[in-house]
C-alpha cells in the first residue's frame, strides 16, 4: 500500500536522529508505527536500521542484530558459536559505524522484563548505537518510565490517525494502482467516512478490492438474515 502523510513525524524523527537522540514512538495497534519507521529507514540511505522484535528473548534479538550488522558469531580459531552473553558484549563493543551510528529499532515493546532491561543497558552503555523504541499503548507505566530513563536523551512521539487529505491521497493511489474508475466525490466521500485509522483503511480496501469476498459477505448476510426471519416466525 502506498505510504501517505506523516511529514511532521518524519521530520521530528529525522531531527532527533541527526541530533544524536533516541526515539520513543507510541500509538495504538495498527496506527502505522512500524510502517513509519520502515519508510524512514528506506529514505535514509546513509544510516543502517536494524529491526528487532522486542517480544523475542534477548538471545534471539542478539542473533538478529549480530547478523544484520555483519558481526562474526565465531571467535577467531574457534569452532563454537558465541553464547548470548558473548554476543551481547560483542554487539555493545563493536563500532560498525563509518558515519552515522546504526539505529536499532525495538518493535512491539509490550513489557520490559528484568532480563531485557539488562540487555538494553549493555547495548546502550558504549554509545555505538541509536535506538527507536516502538511501544504498545498498554506498556505498563513503570516499564515506560524505565525505558525513558534508559534511552535518555530521547524524543517521545505519539502517532495519531491520518488526516483526511492523506486518506484521500491513499485512496487515489489505490485507484491508480488497481485501474479503478472511482470518481473524485466518491473518494472524498469514502475519506470523510473513514476516521483515518490505517489498519481500518487497509481492511476496507481489501474488502472493496476483492469482489469474491464481497459476494461471500453478501451471501453470509443473506443467510444470517434468513435465519433471523425463520427464528422470528417460529417465535410468533
Ligand atoms: N501512513 C500510511 N500510509 C499508508 N499505509 C499505512 C500508513 N500507516 C500505516 N499503514 C498501513 O496500515 C497497516 C498498519 O500499520 P503498522 O503495521 O505499521 O501499524 P503498527 O502501529 O505498527 O501496529 P501493529 O504493530 O500492532 O501492527 C499496515 O498495513 C501499513 O502498511
Ligand atoms: Mg508494528
């Protein structure tokens, strides 16, 4: 799906990164946090972004980072691969940056366990990286507070719904991509019905663009309505 809007958020994030800050990005599920950072990563050629799923164990996250940064997992003259703690130490102490520091994006932060807190502390300590923490709205306050303290200095951003103009642009892009002949007032009408929630829009477009699903839904609705009529008849 075409990417639309978020100019001010992109600007704020780029400014924070250029100013050597970390970022804490919050917002409800499906609001477009991961997509926004993906788009920023695509635009910033000179910076390396590593996306890590924070719901995984520190060991798994370390494996991902080591691989993405091209750090060897075997020590010289050794056949054995490094364990979690050696990996963590290696990541923290490796300076892979030629220019800008690599950005580690911790996505899906729903909970910060004691083990993960230690993991973060090690990675942050040597200051070889910048971090973007994508947090869930239901992250406990205490965890959010800890995270903010660890990632200082950090810029905090809360992502909101898309503006109507952005939704219209998204629909226009969709129409062009799918060679549809929706009229401008129909696009305007659809955009004004939507509340600018990206996940909801995506689902709406999938439904609209899939006539077989539409037919299936119609049949399902028909069957459900018939059932209600039969039940009512029985009751009367
Ligand atoms: N600005 C945008 N323009 C176009 N599509 C968008 C935009 N923001 C989000 N989307 C689309 O909306 C959907 C949800 O976005 P995304 O997965 O980034 O949300 P999220 O906040 O990371 O939530 P979660 O992690 O719970 O899925 C995706 O399909 C994404 O491509
Ligand atoms: Mg996400």
